[in-house]
């Protein structure tokens, strides 16, 4: 069913949202919130009904619903002040107020009310494998189709991030038409929390372990942030297995390795001190520093969500050990040896990792292509244009590769 209002088109059959003729990529929960409010526009929809319709029996806070309402308004050109599309009815819920047509004809309220909203659920499958030094590494797959492997980065938790508004849209977007593979870094999330060896070499071996466990012979590899150097090193060691390399907001050299002034060295030392002093505290103030640099333009609620997720991810001592490895990574020489097709995407005004690091990769990896993204956020949000741009570039880059790649065969426990 196709619904139009203003310059917006919402197609529930194709799960498509367009504005001004251009596709708008939103989280599935945002799409479902829009659909449910539109389909029941003849009445006020209580918050409890929206929570049940969109999230089912999965517990989420009211603040999560509020953030999805805000994202839904932004996606269709509305806001909390004007409320020309979605109206807040204080103490009760929300109501759709924009005039709607169905395939060019006015939409009867009775017809809208009779249509059930789309229900889409992803299933995450979690398994474990053992690295060469005996450390257990947790991995997860989601979606169906050819594989896309993400090298582990700082910080993840396969279970808790599953419902996190910080990460959910990454899993939704990266698993469209493919099997998205990710895993927890040693010392993080569901992987063993107290490994003796936390080092760059161990990180590369863990990536080798996961793809061997899944039986992936050839696959595209995604390196986000700290995962970039790990992905680059793997691609140099195993060019026959990496069909394509995608680097997103990745760095060539860590903070300490690239520090060229006393101020830059002091900043790197300050980050380590913040982790040592404040990571494990109930007061999230110290961790909010990291949230604000990862997502400077995000809603403060997302800063809090990310700060809470970081504490759940690992202990203060592990966070410091992982940080100390990250800041000294240096793949300048390795990058010159990459021979696989490479796409580099980096925010022009990135706060966390400067755009100069993306340029550095492009200069060192022969034949690579650099795509600047219009964002300051290291972790892009689903309602910003850069996210849609990123997905378009990724899909186009992988299209030819995915047409000839078989999906992985994974035997692991299911977890949603």
C-alpha cells in the first residue's frame, strides 16, 4: 500500500520511504512507528500500543519511543514544535494529523484502520569459537545472502548492542540482502573477558579464527574505526580471501602513533587517564566524554545510551589495555601493500578521527576511492543524510562482488 502526504511517499509493501523523490533510510522501528500512526490516523494511539506494535514483548524504555518519534518527525520534515504530521497528545499518546492519500485517492480512515502494520524482526545468531591461544571469541550473524564481515573494534557487546539505538540501524542497514558477520573483540562483550594477550597481533588472529570457523573462503571485509587497521593487516596477509575492503572512519595510525605536538600527546594521555579513573564509576560523566566525541551531533539521550553500553562492554582495566593497543596501531607500511579493491568513507568534519586519516589511506592504498561524508559523527545516525549516502556507496561497491559470492553456512545458537 502506497501512502502520500506532502512530498513524502510511504510504501508499506516495499518498506520504502521517500521524500522529494529521494529515498530516506530510517531504522525499521521508525518506519513501523510511522506506519502504525498513519494506519490508525482516525484516533489517538497510546504509547503502550505503539510499544507493543513495534517492539512486541521486547522491553524498551519510553525514552526509546520518544527518540523514534523524534526521528520519524525528522524523516518526514516535521518537528516537535510544528507537529504538522505527528501530534503529541499529552498524557495519552500520538496522533497522525497530516492529510493522506492512497495511490492518489483520499484515504478513508476505516480502510487505514483495517490494515495491519508491517511486522519485521531480525534474528541474531550467536556462536563461539576458540582462538589459537585458547581465548573464546563470540561472533554473531544476521540476515541472509552473501557475507559481509566486520572486523572487531572498540567497544562492542553482541547482546546488549542488539537493542541499542546507537547500533541497531547499523545491523539493519548492513544486513540488507546479505549475511552480516560481526564479533566481540577479546576482552569485550561475550568474548572472554580476561585474556592474557591483548595486542594488535591477537586482534588479527581473532579475525582469522572467526572467518575460518564460519568457513568463509572469500568475502568483503569492513573495517570501522579501530577495526580499520586490523582489516588492512588481514587483507595484506590474505589477499586471496578478501574480495573487497571497506574502511569507514578508520585510522592509519592511533592517537599516540600520529601525535606530532605536545598537545596531541597530552590529549592521548588524558583519554587514558579518563578511562583509568572514571570508566567503572556509576556516574557516567567520564564516559559521556567519549559519547560526545563519537556522536557530537546526536541527541544527548544517545550519549547516555552509549555511555551505559560502554560500561557493560568491558571492565575499566580491560578498557585501558584495549585503548593502549589502539593508540599505538600503525599500518602505514601495510596500507601500501593492499591489493584488493578498496572503498574509503570518512566524515569531512569528523571529531573523533580526523578526515586526514581517510586521506592518508587513500594516498597509500593504490587504486582506492575516497568518499567524503557530510557528517561530524564518527557513529552516523539513521536520520542524517550521511547515513543514506554511506549505504548507497556500500551497496554499489558490493553489488558486483555479492552477485558471485555464496552465503556462509553457520551453525550457532539463536538469540534475539
